[in-house]
C-alpha cells in the first residue's frame, strides 16, 4: 500500500462580519481510478518450477502447466486545501481523495515445455486468459462499490474542522488502518470466482487436449493442472 498526503494551507482572508471563511474551500471529493497495465507473459519456467511457485494452489497428483499471478496494488493520495484561523489554533480542511487500485503487474506463465505456436501452448494460454478476464471483470465491478464507500466517508457536503494538523493525521491513519486493508480484501474476493474455473473436469480437459501432446510431456499418466 502506498499512501501520500499533501496539505495546502490557505490563509483566512478578511471578509464580511459573520461570514464563514471555510466556505472558500472546495467541496470534499473522491476520485477512484483503476490501475490498468499490459499483461506480461513468462515462458521461462518448467512445469516443475511452476509446481513449486504455486505449491499452495497445486492439488496432489496434478501439475501446474500455467499460472496467472497478479500483484494487488492500493494507493491513496490526499491533496486537501485547508484554512487556519488567525491565531493558528484551528483549521477547516476539504479532503480531495484519490484511490488507485488494481493489479500491477499481471503475469501469465506457461511452462517452457510447451512452446508458443503449439497446440498445448494455446490450450494452456486460453485457460489462463479465463483467469485474467475474471480478475479484470472483478476490478471493474469494484469501482462503483469503492466509490460509494469512500464518498460516504470523505465526501460529505461539510468540510472537516478541528485543531491545526488534525485532519491530515486522521486521514492518513484511516488510509493505513482501515481503507487499504478493506480494498485489499475486496480485491481478494476474486479468488472465489477463480476457483470455479479450476474444476476437475477442466483439469482433465486440458491434460487430454492436443491428441495427448501434454500428457506425453508429463510422462504419460501424469494429470495436469493449468
């Protein structure tokens, strides 16, 4: 999780008697942005190496022929204009929150025993792309949920008021202790949909594809996982 906080101090200007200087501030706002980067491909590892890399996912008697890995990223930034009173004791601040989230990088692995252009590579690659598309759909679907949750917390009509420096500390603390773990948890919900792709029937379909080409590489009777 990467968090950045910038606090811009604006001196309160003299105005009509009874006017609230905090009215000069813009309304609080939230911007949610998806991280979208190109998919990278890796064909350097053998299926035995992939078995080790994905040991927590592999099932007994099955080999990892392909793998999709995404590094979930969450980044918060706050550029919050504020106004301090003439004595420097209190301030009002207007949080301008930006959340960036997604996978960076997203890498698809295909075991090197199955070179590009072969039927086996195509079958394994196509299976892994189903995982990629599931991750991507999940990230898009989260945007509305995250926007609503953050707007409800940070983008109320009223600005924040309190002792000087308090707003910045409180916002950063919330980023670190509440919102970053929350967004990470929402991203990990994609694992539920991923598990539905890797069924026993799908394992068998891939292992037996291409006229036995994959099983020959695995040693005839080995059962494959992609």
